[in-house]
C-alpha cells in the first residue's frame, strides 16, 4: 500500500472504452477517480452515484478543474488529439487511448503541446502488447537463449466489425475500421518484441462487407525492421472464422451468434445505438464484454496467434504461458498473469503514476504512441498507393524495458 497521496483522475468519455479500464483504476490505491465528462446525462448521473465525483459535459470543463491531476481520455478516435491538446494546455497529465492521432499532423500537435507544457503523456499502450506474456516473450528474445530474433508472424480472425458499432467506429475517415481501432494490438506487440524501429511497411487492405461500407475490415501487412527482421501481420474482422480455432484448448462457440447478427444487419433490423448504450458506463450490460480473469486460459483475442522465430527456436503463447520450441524439443513454460489476460491495465496505470510522482522513465510515451500511429497510417497509405511506405517517426524500445 502506498503512503503517497492518491492521484486524482478525471475520465473524459464514459463510453464502452472507459469500462475497460475503470475496474483497474478502482483497484489501484494510488488512484482516486475524481471527475468524469460525457455528453450523456445518464452516464454523469451514474458517475456521481458511484464515485461521488464531479461531472462535466466537456473536456474543457473537466480540464479546468484545478483538483484534477491526470486525465484518462476515452473519447472516439477522431477526438483523441483534440482532447489531449486541451488537457496538455491545462497542465494535466494524460493517459490517451490508442491511437494517439489519426494523422501525423495530429500526433505532432499533441507531442508539441505535451513538450511545451511539460506534462506526462502515456500513449500507445492499452493493448495486448502490454501483457505479461508479451513481456516474457521479449525477455526470452533479448536474453539470447534462442539466438537473435529473425521473424514474426501474427494472424487474427475476429468478429470485431460485426458487433454493435457507432458510425465513427467503422469509418476510416473518422479513425474507425480495424486498422485504426484494432491494429495496435499487433503493432504494439511486434514493435516491442522487435525493438521498436520499423523501417517500412507494405500492405493490402480489404473492405468486403455491405454492412460496413466505409471502414477497412481486413489488412495484410509486412513490417520491415531496421535490422532486417520481417513481421507479417494479418487481421480479418468479419467474423466467419475465429482465431481461437487455431488453438487446441479452445472452441469457438460464437459462430451462430455472429451469423445471426450479420443477418439482422443486412435486413436493417438492428438498433446499434441502443445495443451499444447497454455496454457503456452505467449501461445494463456494462462489463459483460470485457473478458479475462486470473486463472482463465489465454485466448488469441485481438492480437491473434503470434509466432516469434529466433535463429535457434520459436515461441508462441500457450494456455498458461509460452510454448518454446528449441533443439531439445518443445516445452510449455507457465507465466503468471495477475488479473488474467483481460485489459486490467494496472501496469500502465502505474507507468503513468510513477512517471508523474517519481519522474520514472516510460515506454509508452508520446513518441512511442506516435510511432505506432505512423505504422497504422502507413498500412492504409501503402494499400492506397500499392507501394512500400518508408517511415520517419519510429523510436527504439528504451533501455530497461
């Protein structure tokens, strides 16, 4: 237990995204959930009831509160940069959900505001790339016990595009679609394992379904790291097949449900706004979609199945840790996962907290988040131009991480 005064936190955006990290904020004695901002009166009323906290209708009003020390921004993607700049200009430390911005100009503007104000920014985390499993995989790679890293391959099949969605969630122009919304799970993981420095991207994308005409639902990308390591990434979010069928300890029981929802969408019989509202903060289904608890088997989720190939062995996730394949055969190494494989986010909460309270170094700072957003942008740009895109904003994994 800490003897320090808890950090008073304001939450900007009390939608579904907030429900993914609020339980972790509640569990940290270093954090006091102090204020919330949202346009929906019912969300503000629930926030006041649950926390006795202050409520505001806008980010500007919340950031003007002198008692708020840090903000967690969980608004729609196209508002991330705008809200982060408001917070930085008000002197608030920031945890900004992925992506940092949906253009390189937005990322640059956020970083400029952060540098000018001197606040701490955590951006680019909140993905499966921050899991204990990923950290253990990097430890094995950097230890050299399997030789140098030579390649990475990751494949994800989910039903992400065929769940209740708001228009901006499935529109590339508004920072939606699978590249802007879900690619960071794969990008944060492969950038971290590969040392951070991606040289170029070559990609193709797909927009195949009439239910979601404005957003990318598929991508296939090759990342070329500065040291020559390739990483191939595939993500199909249309929900016919699920990555869990690539494991031998899980069974996909959602085929029928996805098919039913797809048929309802095609027939125009879905009130997506109403269904989405039930999953937001204070909704009747709040917390029911955020899976993962201690002791549950690992599932591919939005990362998918990843294989890291070293010169003398391969590594992939198992139900309780890592399968390691080397010259002695295959072994299963257990990895402790406190809080399970769900998005508990406690490590990232403490990453920002320790940066604020103790000036500790950060992995997921603004420039790290900017680098991940650049790869997201490059996937879409490469597909559009049908050519390799060279990158310029990449940063290495800092020493100690």
